[in-house]
C-alpha cells in the first residue's frame, strides 16, 4: 500500500512547526550518521546551525550528499517529509543569523540571542544550508484505521 502524501499546504505547515530535522550524512568510516538539529525553512531550503567541529559539519564538507527527515510521530497521526539533496557548510555564523533559525524554538528574540551567544561561546558556529532535490511525504491522518 502506498502512503498518502501530504498536501502542499500541510507540507508548508509541517515545515513551519518547531520540530527537529534529522540529517543523515556519510560518516568517516562510510557508515551513516543521524544528527537532529533545529532548523528554519526559507526559500525552499532548510537552514540549520552547528558547531564547526561537529560530525555533521565535517561529514558534509567531505560529502555534501545527505537526506533530511522532518516528522511528527503522534500516533496514529504520523506525518513526515523525507528530503534528498545536498548541503553546504557556510560561515562563520553570527548571533543574529543563529537567532533567526532558533527563535521559534525558544519563544522570543531575546531568548534566541542569549541561546546563540551561549553557542558561540563554545566555539565557531557554521550554517548548514540544505537544498532538496527530491521529496517524499506521507500523511497517515488520511488512512482509515479499519
């Protein structure tokens, strides 16, 4: 059975929610690495930030091909979007740019700037800019459970 897809409007709503984007990258030894990050969807791209020294940044510099899963697992109403594409590591990030990404997670601009300052105090921060080339969505709310 093929899963029913999300409508375009429902996909846009999903991408505006404060959810976690799970990046799947190719690790050092060739294995897969899943990294959850906060994100912002803008102009068809998914933008996140991470410390420059993380596996996510290292893996994407070595191989920009990756996939991203954004989902809501509220049984039985599972909805998801799985993207395939490539990502670039850009930076350095600054407090204002980080705050733009995370404000919806922390609830205020002031809180987002404080969170960004804390991240920047731990080391260099970079942006991850993901450009999807393919997407598959599913919407189990449309499936009759009988």
